[in-house]
C-alpha cells in the first residue's frame, strides 16, 4: 500500500511539473505574440524570403524552365545568407512599391535607382552598381547632340521609372520634348522597338543599354541625360531590421566576392562589345547554323551540355565555316587537332559531323577533369580554357591563383593569372612553361557574348 501511494505521489508530481512547463511555454508564446515581430523574424519563422521584382533580362526571367537573372541570383544568395528559401513575386513594375507597402513582399530588387522622389517612399540599401541614363536610337536615326537637342522629339519610356522623372524634369526646364508613357513595359522591349524602327527614341540605364547592344546591334547608345545614379534594393521605411539585414548581406557579398561573381556572370565584357561582329553573328545564326543545329543538339544531349553554349564555341572556332583553317593549320568546325581526333577515335575530323562529335567529346573530357568544382558554370569555363590553351597551362594558372591568395575554383581568378603565363619571368618557373595566357581570356569572353545572345532568344518572362 505504501509503495502504491509513493508511486502515485510521484506520478502526481510529474503531472504537475508537465502542466507547469506547459503553462510557462504558453506564457512565453503569448508574450511573444503580444509584440509585433520584425520582418526579419517573420522571414526566419516562415522560412521564406519574398522578393518583389520585375520580369526583365537584367532582373528575373526563366531560362530552360529555371529562374535566372542578376537580381534573382543576388536575392537567392541573400536568402542563403538568412538560411531561408526564396519566393519571387512579380506584380508588374508599376505595382512593386505598392506591393512592398502592403507587406506582400520583403524587399524590392529590380535594378532600381535611388532618386529623391523614391526616397520619400522607401528606404534604400547600400548601392551595388552605378549607372547612367542614356538615349537609345537606331543607327539610321540622327542622334541628339545634347539635352537641348531633344526638343520636339518623341521619347518612349515606362511610366514610374527614373527615366520618366528625368524627362519630366527636362521638360519643366524648358526643353519642348514629348514623352510617351508605357505601362509595365520592360526597357528591353522598348529597345527592341527602337531596333525594329517602330519608335525612334527611348531611354535606358547604361548597364541595360550595353547588354541590349548584343541582342540588337542596330541600336546606338546616345547622349547621357542624367548624372550617374546608384542602383539599390528598396525596403519599407518602417522596417529598419530588414534594412540592416540587407546591408549586412551586401557587405558580406562584396567581401566574399559573391557580388563580383554575379556581376561578372551577367555583365561580362559589356564595355567591349564589337557591334559589327555581333551583327555578323546574328546573320550567321540564320544563314549557317540551321544545317548543324540538330547534330549539335544531339551530341550535347549525350553529355548534358547546353547546345547554345557549344554553338557559341563552334562559332568562335570557325564562324560555322567547315573549311576554316587556324593559324596553326588546324581545320574544321571545332578546330580539333589530328592528334586529339585520333585519341578520341575520330577518323575524319575535317568532316562537319566528325569535327562536332570530336570537339564536344574532347570538351567533355576536359569538363570531367575539373570535377572538384561544384558550380557547373565555373567548371565549364575551366574546361573551355583547357580546350583553347591546354589542360597543363590551366593547371599552372590554378597554382598561380593559389600562390596569390585567389580562389582557384572561380574563373575570375584565372582571368588574372592566365595572362601571367606569357611573362618570361613567371613562365620559367611553371611546369608547362610559356603560353599566350591572354588568349583564352578573350576566347571565353567572346564565347560568353555569343552564348548570351543565343540564350536571350530562348528566355521566357512567364
């Protein structure tokens, strides 16, 4: 009986303790609910960061069914920084700030410039890029010489943009221009209309203008109409915690090279576009590519390569000319050497189909050599450099990156070390000796430009 009572008493104590613990938890939860959670706490509690952005080539789009774009990639890194998932909201350009104000999203990242008018609506993060508004016109249209020369010209821009504000100001200052406003129309779409000569003038930030020259080589980037401006992310004015979190991320992204890597990915070589070369590429996509396209797609499917990238490689090697001959007397579409073809079991490497098969197979072989690099995009750049200059020389450049404290697994490091292979003082200490290391850097820059053009034709804004 005594044992029974003791056991029963212990059970009562345990029950009471559990009830007390439950009560304490309830009090803590109620206490927490009694105050307003900051947006950062809400994001962490929900596990999702809500990005408000616009559908455009410089912000967010779908490629091969997967999301991409400068702002998207940057926001994805911010979500990783906060250890949460990313959700994308695209309410249309004119509704982004309203969406933010209503609490439907956490940050606006859409290539937005900091202006006095916007400072009254939102708080801005640390800037991440500097741009300048430029007039865009067709090459056959006489461009204005200065802002006063905009008089009596019709300029098409999207409503609610910094372009709209600037043109409004220019008109107030006495220049008798006309501006025609478009709702939720991406700047790139207006630039396309200039290229097609449907409209004569539009305005674009310099980063968008320079990228668009790749896609529309008949456009010209005209006079600036504004001083340089900074791009930043927008946060609600009453949300200092999110602003702090975003600013901490930008400092981290700048320090770790994340911002530089994403900028390089989307804005590589934009200041050095050869519009005549690009225009020739557009023409040959139509006139020469169709006869090789199916074969390229078939071979690329075997290795999981994007056929557009390989097409860019082939164009760089031969301009789709099966009789092309290099300075070193290498022939064919992919400029495969006799020794390489023999190594891969390709007998007649000068024939178009054999050259394509040999080139892609060899590129895949180089790709496999860099399996320690997790990022497939970076890995492909290393493979392309090896295809151009040789695997051994790329290894030398990697070792130089190590010695100089650079990240040896990213292309931007090799862009610095590969040119060093041509310096006699450096080359004499390398295992594979001297090489014209600047050539693969220019080689890959051109390939990525052609690749970007081909990708743009497949981009979806759905």
